[in-house]
C-alpha cells in the first residue's frame, strides 16, 4: 500500500464548528490524507478509568475533530467527495451512560461505564460480558465541513454539512459527499468508533481512538442540500448471521415509538439474559438497530429495534 501524501496528528484538533478556524493544511483535490483521531472524550477516559471519571467529564473537550483541511477550488454549491480508506484501531474503547444524554436519559440517570479491549489486528468480536460478544466495524462518527453561519457551533447535533452523523456505514470503502458552504470546505473528522448500532441509543458507541485514511476530491456544482453516501457492498453482514431478536413501539409519535421499542428490548435482555438494565441499554447502543418499519398507516407508526442474536452465540 502506498503512503498518503499528507498526515494530520491528533493534537491538530478543534472543538465545535467555526468557519474562522484556520486550516491545518491545504490540499489539492484527489489528495489522500492519514489522520490520527482521539476518542470522543479527548483522552479523558482511559483503560484505567472508573465510573467516577464519567461524572468528572469536561464537556468543553467532548467530541474533538481533527482538521480543518482546505480543499483547493471548493466553493459553495460544490461537494467534497470523501472516500473512506483503511482504519488502524487502537485496541481500546469505552461505552458510557452519561447522565442527561441518550434516548432514555430520563430512565437512566446514573453514570455507567464499560471498558473494552479488542484485538487491533484481527478485529475479532469484543467481549461485553460473559454472555455477549459484539462484532466490530470501525467508522468515524463525526465527519463534516464548516457551516456558512459565522461563530462557534456545537459539534453535538448533525448539520447540513455533516458533522456528528453517527452513521455506522461511513466505513472503509464508503464514498461520502458533503455539501460545501464556505471556500475550501474546511473538512474535519473524529469521534471514531469500533462498533455502533443504528441509533446509538444510549448516546455512546464503542468510543475508540484510531487512525484512518481519507481521500478528498471535489465535485463542482453538485448542489446537494445534505450529505449523501454510497456503500461498497452489504452493510449488515457482520451482524445478521444468526438472525435477530426484535421489539416494537407503535403509536402516532416516532420518537415515543422509538423509546418504547428500545425499552422493551432492555426488558427482554434483563429477563432472558440476566443483564442489569443499564448494561442492556449500553449493549443496545453498540450493536442494536432502530428501524422505521411502517410510516404510512394512519394514525400509528411502527418502529422496530433489532438486536443481533449472534452476540450471545
């Protein structure tokens, strides 16, 4: 494998989006870049951490993103084409229930922490407990460009230009298109995960520092309103070999139905597998998928939550 032409180190990061942040480098379209990403806690949680460290988190350091990168020739109305390359995982990760954060924050008010150690070379499933092993699929949770609006903007919510998308399929081989709103685009990336379910329901995945490669290209006059992406192949093959357990939420409000579907899966895991409720919640976040199953049959919609059975194999 040839070496990328550019490298950005983990300390070259920023917190939040601001189009006034000077770029750490300027590249020509087609450039391949190696990027070293810190975890979403910016190193505040380590393999030696305990749950008390969750309570002490400095939220002013949460979700650092590495960059920004100025792409020559990029102007508003264009798109930056991001081809996601190989990941080099660190072998360490963490999952936490952070009070006030997550889909069921009102039901899980106490902090919790799960530390992970995984084979960084083989990327074999990581053990959650004595009864569950989670298949790994590295990806970057936060990947985006600077917004046109001046000033500092939180990195927590996703935006038109990308950001904290938490789409687990933004992994090796995927091509992502991000709409440009400022000159150069100002690309940044971070929040790398070793695994996550669709929905990231407790608010965290297997948060894990890692290095990765991206190739940044330019699509002139693309006119995209929001990000779009193309995957290189199947997206659930690492999970679906043994089928799923699924629970549902049904009603006129999608958010309520989503909460109900997840809460019922937690109840199932507590009852059938002897897990604590908060452990079940965190397991759901790292490997279970929320799906809209039906949204046309007035007045009620169906949201389903799928948990892969192979985690218990």
